[in-house]
C-alpha cells in the first residue's frame, strides 16, 4: 500500500484550519478542570463520531483524560496528545484566533490544539479511505502536560508499555524536524535556616541564611557541564526581611536538565548530598527528576529511519534533532518502547501572545501522521 498523499489533505486545509479555530476557542488552561473537561468532551465526541471506543479517565483535581481506541490487542500504536494549555481563561478575547497570511494565531494553537486537529484529521482520512491498519491505535489526550503530568504519568506509562510504537504530537522543531532526543528535567528546592539577630547590635551571634545559600549557589552552578549537555540553573532565590536583620531563612529553586539517566543519577546525588557550610546552619533539600531523559537510542534511531522512508513516499525529507525541553515522550523512553516526538505542525511562539501554526504545514504533517499509522511495518 501507499500512503494517502499530501494533496488529499491540502484540499482540506480550510477544514483543518476551521477545526483548529474551533479548538482554540474552547479554552483549556491546565489548572481549570471544568475548562479542560469541556475541551475533552468535544474531543471525545469527535472520537466517537469516528467509531472509536472512548474511555474517560476521571480525575478529581486535574481535568479528565480521554482515551480513544481503534481496534484491540497489544503491540499497537499509541498517539500522545494533551488537552491543556498554559493560557488563562479570557486570553482568547484578548488574543482571538485569526489567520494572517500563512500563519494562524491563537492561544494554544501550536501547543497543541493544532496537533489535535491534525490527529483527528489523520484518523478520519484513514477511515474514509479504508486505510486503518490491522494493528490497534490508541489516542490518548491528557489534561496536565503543561504542569508536569503528575495525574497522567501512570496512564501514559501503562498504555506506553503495551504499545509497539509511540507517536508524540508535540510541535515540530523549526523547519519540521522530529525530536529523537529530549533532556530529562529535574527540580529542587533548598532551604537554609540560620539564626536571626540584630545586624548592628548582635551581628556576631547571627547565622546568615542568605550567606549559607550563596555558598551553595556557586557549588550548584559549577555542576553545569555543556560538553555532557548538563545544565543546572538557580532560578529563584528568596530570603531576608530587612537589611538590619540577619536573615534566618533563605530558599532557592534549581532547574536541572540532563541528557542521560546516568547523568541524572550523578547530578541528583551531588545536589542531595550538599551539607551546610556554617556549623550552625541547616539545609533542607527536596525534589528530584520530574521527567526522565529521552536519549537517542538504537530503537529511536531505527524508528526514525522507518519514518523517513514513509515520508519519502509522500515526497518529504525528514530531519531530526532534539531539545532541552520535556514532554510526555520522556516517560516512554525508560520503557524501551520506540518513540518519536515532534510530529505536530510547524509553528512558533508557544506559550506567548505570538503563538501560531504555519498553515501550509498542516497538510504535510497530517499526511505524515496518517502515513506512519497506515504504513508502519508490523514486525
């Protein structure tokens, strides 16, 4: 068989854009469960219209997750999408969805309402053209990716472990490259406690918590190793009340990015083993890795080669790259299941008022996804 051509989707660009517009108008900020559930209900309705067996994974604090299943069995293809965006309710009024030339602007357009429109359009095309594969397809739409995926991680890992291939619909890299590696992400909070005294009358008996934290800022920053791809960033420091008071508490927040699980272990160990410099100060260290690294493994390299051959059928040349940012694909990597990321549209400005999708990328990216679903080898 051959993949459905790009021209099929190019003829339906207006429909893709209209679907994207409709999705952007259904605002879904991560922290508003009711809003996310409204968008999830709309996606669930469209999945049912496609004939999917739909399951709603109910949540109490986060929005509900939506699962659409086409076929049954193991070793299928799992598609990862997320319903939530970073934009607050009301942002659509301030920054309404609109087309300007070859760009479609709107809150959540590229991250990732465009990807969801693309996913459902690809599934519709496969059904309408009798091209659904024999292997099962599961489409998962989670509710909390933008806030760390705490509520969805167990579901992602459970469904991922049953799959033979995972396709993550995060936006493409600039130019359309897929993401075949991602750094792992960690976060720590360190609180130093000392002794408060009058800065003029009793300075010598004080224990300055800011000074204690300053020592550790320097030590933490030295853990950055650009050759390994490791970055450690002290991004928040908070302490003290007045300049004439020796501060008794100071806290910092650290962001950690690493390329490999081994680097994650070693840097996390270095952070958690920090000891007070001042003999009367104390340190409290909390945190750890939130998203494990997604290194470019042999499995991923092999999967990219297969994707490239399918893309060639469509007249496309695929490139690959990686990023220091994380996604739900990071949770798949430790499972040993092949995963490709960055299959969403091309665009820019994610999380900002400049967020947009490149309109003429939608047909190509939708054709690519449909091709991967229909043409992926079964062995």
